[in-house]
């Protein structure tokens, strides 16, 4: 599992914010063990005082989730983007399980 945090358009490197993003993504990775890589890009717009966070999670070699959020608070934008990615991953997990169950039921009904 690899987690990559990228800060863009920021003159000052905010190490505390990077550490917070890594911790939040680590919790996401623990809930979904099939996720192989998580990339989070935090973009700072100094003029508008806005933050943008984009989370891209790759699951078993394919891009599973892309979540983008905007906010005035850096930590809240990370939390909302992570929550959105978590909902999308949960939805994918449920769909995958339902598809497997349906295929097994169809195969057993034919036999």
C-alpha cells in the first residue's frame, strides 16, 4: 500500500497538513485492504483562500475512486474528500459482492 501526498501552489510546505492527510488516508486504506495506491493532491489558492483536495484510489490495478472537494479549511477539505472516497469504495464493494452472489445463484439454479 502506497500513499502519496502532493501539495501544489503552496510556497510554504505545510508538514503538519501532509502528515494529517497521510494519517487520514491510512485509515481509509485499513478499511479497504484491496486498495493498492492512494494519491491525494492538495491545491492551495492563496488569492481566494480556498483549498482543493483530490483523492484517487487504485483498486487491484484499476482506478476505483476519484473524489474532489473544495473548502476554506484545509483539514475539512481532506476529511470530506476522504469521506466521499470511502462512500464510493463502499458502493463498489457492495456492487462487487452482489454480482458474485448473483452469478453463484444463477449457476446453482442451472445445475
